[in-house]
């Protein structure tokens, strides 16, 4: 049976949510599915999607009940014989669902929840969509147990990592000379937007304890964001500026991960933890926190270590423990790669989504 999927996305920016939608679209297209993305013409997804051969339909989504946007989506559904409408952000989840429910084509409406934040509109999960997909079991349980969404309506399909991009056998490390790091340094890396919720402040407080035990450690922070000035100030206050490199926004994330010895992210909030999966795909041991979906992807004691969020002393202990046991680090890195290959690759994600979509269009129309 031919399958045509219409994604709606009102966000104009770029992040994990848009990246997942793009990867899903590319993967499903390879499987013979026709994929269309309806989004604002000036959005990043419109540009990157078109560059990757995905059909783009420009739709203005100025408000969640925009009549013109709803009519535009209705027209696309009818003209392109859409089977499934997949919605993602707040505005488009209203627009896409209303259009889907009004359409005589009766497509299935699927709402994807990408975030671990509290939901703001319950009806876009409980009433409008036929099904809800979450990026982690943690988010699924939140919707079912705390928000009362029917359990049989919600399923988790974790975001996958592209193993061709994050391939330790192919990717070349960034030279230490280029990074200004001494040849004998042990490198601990963190990759995340510089926001409070990512926990950089907890790592900064842990660094003096680590350096006291292992003086030749250099910390790499890849990413930019609103906390940069505060981080720079704290580096000076703690006297550790010489041991921390702020790399800013980088496009060579696989190369950075190839370069480091240990990945650390003491996040305070996380729907899944894709950055941990990317590090694991590059065979790096990881240290994270017991929040959100992180314990789902980091098998504690097997592929990495977990500590309580905000606990800098425990974080320092975990880092020191691993850096003093290179054999343990190697085993954890190898196990992390194996876990990603089995459960968290893009191919696994796309196959699970394909099977799910095929199953719901064969259900009786509701």
C-alpha cells in the first residue's frame, strides 16, 4: 500500500526536534514513502529539507487557529492524497490536527512530543490526534501517568543516531595542536547549548576537584548560548580558565567526539539525551545525570555512570573514577557503541516508525 506522510512544523529554528523530523523524512523516503513537510518558507527546516530532496510546502503559521494555514493543509491533504498528518510544535499541532480531522480524506493524525517540558495544550494530545509518539519512555509515562492520556494512544520511538556520520572507524580526530591542547592531556568533553538546564555550572564546580586528583585534564565545551558570559566569569573566579576550552558552536561534532576521552553532560532536564547517544556511537564512555530519559539510554555501570543532578562532588568522583581506570573506559565505550547499534540508530528509528505508520492506516477509521 502506498504511503504519503505530511509533516507539519511551525518552528523556524533548528534543534533536535527539527533534526529528528529531517532524519525520519530522509529515511522513510528511502523506504519508498512519499514525505512532504509543510512549514514556513523562511524556516531552517524548509531550507535543509529541500537540500536533502524532501518535498517542501510553504505554509504561514502565524497562529494556532490560522484559517489560511488550516485551508492550506486541507488543500495539501486532498491534492496529495495524504494518509498521515504528523504534527510537532504547538501551533502546527492545532493547525495540522484541525485540518486532518476536517478533511474528507480522513488521514490519521499523529502528534510527536519531543520535549520533557510540561505540556501547554492537552487537547493536542488527548482529543485531536489518533496517536501520540514520544522520543522516550520518560515522556510517554509523563503523558499517560501525569496528564491522563490513554495509555494505548501513546508509544515511545526513541530518536536515532546516524551511524554513518558517527562512525569512529571513519571520522578523523581534531588535532590537539589545532585545539591548543598539550599532547599528554586527558580530554573531557561536553557538547550542548550553553543554557542553565544543561548543567554546565555543575561541571564547572566539579572541575577543581578533578584537577586536584588528575592535573593534566583539559575540558572542552562545545556549544554556544546565553550562559556563555556567566561561564567565562565563573572560569575566572574558580581559577580554571587554563584547563577549560570554550570552543563555541561547532559543526564537526563527530570529530570533536573522536578527540575526547570521556563525555560528560550534567543536564538538569532531558527528554531522551541524544548527545549521550552520539558520544556512545563514537565509543566514548559517558557521565550523565539521573533525569528525564537519560537513564534509558545510559546503562549505568555498563556504558557510563550517572549521578544526581546538581551534585558537583558526585560528578567529580564519577569523572575521577573513570579517568583512573582506562580499561573500564574502554569497555564502557565499546558497550555504548553496541547499544546504539542495536537500539538507537537512525535505521532502527525509521523502521519502527514505518511499521507504526503502516499499522495505523490499516485500523478502522475513527
